[in-house]
């Protein structure tokens, strides 16, 4: 599994969310190993053994790759781009070969995906409140009003389960 912030440097909520998520996983695993550890006093874990068990199980049974800020330069400068290159458009999808993989951001993410068969990936986008999955662009618009991804069933099932787990949004 992989946990990545957005490629856009100006979406500042992502790196903090990723780091806090990683820190929560570490605290849960520590608490599971030692119920008297200082980490067990964390209000998000205290008196919630189910959460501690579930999160520590994730740490013990999965390989987690965490990239809080793939576009570190953009984050530092509070700019979407990395040296005038939009990392979101720097991948080989409907792109001229000479116009892709020019940013460190795209190359770093690409190398992770080339080396690992990830089953699930999460990304954080500033201002977006949704459990969503990637699909669609202007190069393959809906035909007959039905433009679904090749793995729509799996993505829909995962999104539905995450939505149930996450609870109602107020």
C-alpha cells in the first residue's frame, strides 16, 4: 500500500495529513506492543482498543510507502508546479514522450509504481471532501453517457466500503 500526498505543491493540507496518518499508525503499533506506553494516552487511541488493533495490524501486515510531499520544491514555494513543470501532467498518459518524466516528482512516483504492485493508493487533495477514484479525462469522453473505468466494479466496492467505515459527513 502507498500513501502519497498530491503532486501539486500548493495543496498544503496533504503533507500534514500524510505525516499525521503515519504518526497515528506508529502510535497505534507502539500502544499495541506496550499498553502502558505514552502513545496510548493519545486521545484518538485512548479507550479504543479496536482502533489500536486495526491500525497496528495494518503496520504489521503491510508494506507502507509514504511520500508526504513528492513535490517538495513546489510545497516549499507554495506553487503547484516544480520548476515550471506541472507534475500532474508529467506522466506518459496522452503525452508526447519528450514532454513527460521531466520533474523529480513524476520520476519518484513513477519509480515506486514500477518497482511495486500496489493494491491501493491514497492521495490527498486540498479542498476536496470525497472518497473518489481516478477515471476520466477529455480524451475519452462518455459514450452513450456511460464512461466507466475497466475496474469500475472494484473501485466502486472499495469506495462504498470506505464510505461506510468513514461514517456520515455533516
